[in-house]
C-alpha cells in the first residue's frame, strides 16, 4: 500500500477520477455551463421583443448611447487582461504583483458597474424607459441587470482575494487555485458581455 501511495504523482489529490480535473475546477466549469443556458434564454427573450411593433415606447434600441457603452465595454475587456496578469503573477509566486493586478481587475469591474448604474438612471430619468414600460424594456433590464449582478459578485471575490493576500502576507500554494477559479468566472463574465453588447446594443433595431 505504501508503494502504491508513493506511485501517485504529487498534486493529483482532489482530482476527478474520470477527467483528471481538480474537483473545484470541474465544478466551476459545470456552473459556468449552466450560466450560459440562463444567459442564452435571457438573450433569446430580448430578441423576441426587441423589434416587435405595437409595444409602448421607447424601445431599448432607441435610447442606447453606443459611444458610452463602448467605453464601458472596453474597460471590462481590459479587466480580462489584468486578470490574466494576476494569474501569471501567482503562478510565479509574485505576491505583490498578484495583489496589484487583482486590485486593478476589481477596480475596472467597479468602473463598469458604475457605468451601468449611470446608464440605467439615464434611461429612466431622461427617456422614461422603466422595467415596466414594455416587455422589450423588461427583457433588456433583466438581461443586463443579471449580467451586472454577475460582475458585482466577481468584484467582491476579487476584493476578497486581495484582502486575504494583504492580511496573510500572500496567498499560499493551496490558494493559488482560488485565483484560477475567479479568473475563469471573470473571463466568462467578459465573454458574455461581448455577446450582449454585440447582439443587444449593436445589432438590435427598433421597429419602423
């Protein structure tokens, strides 16, 4: 038995037997797969109502500020780069670099959330488009708000990792996986936003 235990390569503990993937990473992939289905349903619902004539105005596509949302989108996409840099830093055991890039990612995500709050406020106060204005408006607010909630959760996780690293003087080797898992989640959030921005903001048109 001792010989068998010694034959097991180090670092394989906690791996799923059939896939060879660490249990937490496998769980994250399963979770993200289910989230793709949720967002797919919300996007489909929005497309069903976005150009349907006869609904109360304004339609979402009539009030979009594409330049402003483009800047917000660029900020969120840049946070994917800083997240990659954070992951690379922790792989090198560069604790200071990890903290810097985790904080940068969290701050960029916070800027995106602030931009979304500003955008929603403008839609309500300047254009009178509320959640209850029409099915198209409801679908828009639910979809983008659901994504914003995911960004907020990601920002909180990033700040938690940053605070943990500061408090403990660095993340231990066992905690390196946490950075990778948060990175997977964060890249998912960014990819979903690329789809939302393209389909909802750039391609949808109000009915003639």
